[in-house]
């Protein structure tokens, strides 16, 4: 194999390795942030909804106003409140059909829980009113950012990797060709 090809391959391997690591880090960081941020949005909606639907009207007027003014409705957003009683009848079939069993068990044991299923994200929490009634509050929605923007970011990173690969290949080839031919002429 010619030394010219070895140098071109070495430069390509170094560039591709660096770009893959960098692109992977960017993709992981942004998608991880998007998941965390979306679950936080669901948490805020679940708690504010529970507060303004279950507490005294005089105490929650500000929360209701803030929620309606500043919290935009998420895509396919749904929030349900289930009153927890001492008997097992409150865990109806509709509750078990709507959510995964491990999710409900997790919320009841740890106080909060979250999971996603296909495009839909779920956040559940236990809420206790001022008069000691307990409720299971579940907020769910589709995450538009993950389903559209992260896919766009992935495609953009792959495209930039391919374009960068082609550019580095041609630059390496022509720079080496010029330098090698100049070197060959000087040594003759």
C-alpha cells in the first residue's frame, strides 16, 4: 500500500473517530436533557392541576391563573386524579388498563414514578390534600421535541459526518498529492 493511501486512511480514521465521539456526546446530552425537561413539565402540570382541583378555592386562584396563562398545553396532554382509599376498589380495571402495573406500583411505593410508552410519556405522583386525603395524580403527553427535533438533530449529525468525511478525504488526497509531488521533484 502506498504511503499516500496510508496517510489518507489515518486522517480519515482520526476524523471519523473524533466526529463520532463528539456527535454521540451531543446527541446523548441533548436527548437526556429533553427527557428530563419533559418529565419536569409533566410534574409541574400534575402538581398544579392537583392543587387547583383539590384545594380550597381561595388558596389556589393564583395557581389556576398561572397555569392557564403561562403553561402551554402539551401535545395530547391528559391529567387524571384518582382518590386513594383504604380498600382496594379504587384500583379499578380502567386504571390498570390505562397504565402499566409497575408504574402504578412504583408511584404508590416511592411517591413518584415515570415511564414512556412509544410516543407517550407518563409522570405520576402522590398528592395529599390539606384534609389528609390522598390522590394518585397522573399526567401524560406526547413529547413533540423528542419525536421531531431529536430525529432532525440525529439526521443533521449523520449528514455532517458524511460531508466532513468527503471533505477530509479530498483535502487529504490533494494536499498529500501536492506535497508528495513537490517532495519527489526536490529529491530527484
